[in-house]
C-alpha cells in the first residue's frame, strides 16, 4: 500500500471501505466531542528537545515491559467488535502484532473468541481486556479461558460504568442490538467491499456475528434485542472487585482508565502491576482532562511501583514519543490498527504498525535518543496548560 503514507491516509481509506455507522463508532467521540479536540491539542502542544552530536548511528526501540522484552514500547489496544472491521479481524490484528514483536490485547467484546485467536495466531503475545460481568462466576470462568490461552496480562477497563452518550450512534442505528434503518441499509449497500468481504463472509460461515466470549447460553446475534443480565457490564465496580481480581488472576493485572493520582496510588496499594492512563480515546465523558496532563503527576507519585501505560489520540510515532517522554513506559494504539485493518486487512494492520515504528525511529534520530529510556531525561520543553 505505497500510497498510504500516514494516519490520515489510512483513515480516509477506512472511511471509504466501512459503512458510516461502523466508521463513526470507531472514529468519533462523545457528546460535543470537545474531549477529542482537547486530546489532539494536548499532544500538539508538547515539543521535545533534541540532543545533537551524540555520535549514534541507530536507535533501539527494544523495551522490557512487565518483565518481558518486546520489540517496541507499543501495544495493540483492545477494541470491541474489531472483527466487524475485517473478517476474523481480531486474529488478523494478533498475527500482525506478532510479526512486529509487540503484544495485542483482546477485548471481552471481540467477535472472535480468545481460543480461536490463539489457534489462528499461535505465536502472538496475547493480553486480555476485561469488562467485569454482573455474574462474577461467569467472569471468573472467562478469566480461566484467557489464562489457559496464554494471556499473561489482564487489562481491566474501569472507566465505563454506563454507556457513553454517543448521539451519532443513535442517528446511525449503530449499537447493540443493531437497528436496521433504510438509511443504514442503503449505506451498507453503498459499501460492497465491506458487505461481501466482511458481513457476507460471516453469514455464509459462522452466521450473524456475536460477542465471541459470551457463554453459549447467553450468546446472541448482535441484531438481537437483549443481552442477558448475567453478562451485562457491572456498573458498580469498586476497589474490592480489583482485590478479588488480584486474588484469582495468576498473571499481571493492569487497571485501564486511571487519570487521578489518588486512584493510581490505590491501584499500587491493592497489588496491581500497572495502569493505563487513558480517556478511552475521547469516546466516553467529554469533559475529562487529556492523559498528557495527568501522566507526570502520576509518575511522580507512584515512583516505580506501577508500570505506567498511556493511550488516546495517537496519530503519529512522535505522539508515542511524547507520551514516553512524559513518563509512560509504553503506549496502546487503538484506532490506527483498525484503520489499517479496514484499508488492507492483515497486511494493512501490519503496515500501519510499521509506519508508526518508522516515525518513531525518525523522531528518535532527530532527538539524538538512542533508546527509549533516553527519551525520559527532560525532553519535553512545553506541556499543555
């Protein structure tokens, strides 16, 4: 895909391929979408100071994360319904990440089950993202499945107690259940590549897509009206739930959606291994501060007791470098791999990840940073107010 040179190119190609409802579900924010603008503005406001005449001829992106060496400080973020972007999309993302040498985090709300993803991507470094279900026994069994498939890091999403106010989803008829309307049916018909390459592929094979991790007794097509009470997302999570997960989960435990210093310190106190400083890509509450405003204080407060990850708003490899310079140890990419997946399937997802790596390497060369830790030595010269 030589003519797709940056994130905007991949986004434009994805917009051409995907029906409007699905594209906007991935692309847009919530309410007035000021969080999206604030998120982008926060990253644009950060500049990085270079060190010149370093005598280095290459940079090394290798990173040790949670005790494991990976090829770069990147993770493919968990995204619900990625299997609707491309047929078997979650497995394609896992294989693309595996070839890059970075982890991929599988969502509780993926179309493909963790077992099928493991079979399709046997060498992938899999993490698992959890939405805690109201039935804790079913939640525990889901975690047993994830652990049995070799997932060694559990990301618990804690920043979505209720459904966000995404008015465009209602207008587009996009949600669970899907609400077919004349407008959306025409839109799907106008995207034959997706209609025949994704939806028809499912209909002729597995049938109407479902949430692949839901127990068989509660698994329903995404066009059906109700999700059983037992597998609804728990809206009343507490720190006691995090302690419970720490007790039953054998691997690393990472809490996703932390912005406040107090919450970061409590995460360390209950034995969590890491946190993700995140605003859910600007897709939840519209008045939240961007992660770039929160990371330095959190890093200073936890003083190495937690692994600090970041996500939200990344469009360039230099955005990754900015989060790293603020103190994050790795960065999750959400929308970008999906744009690659829509633009070119598995090859497109891999191409996007390699594009980000090239941008990171170019940026580090200009900054005179030969390794990732070198980015954290007073590189930021300006931060958002």
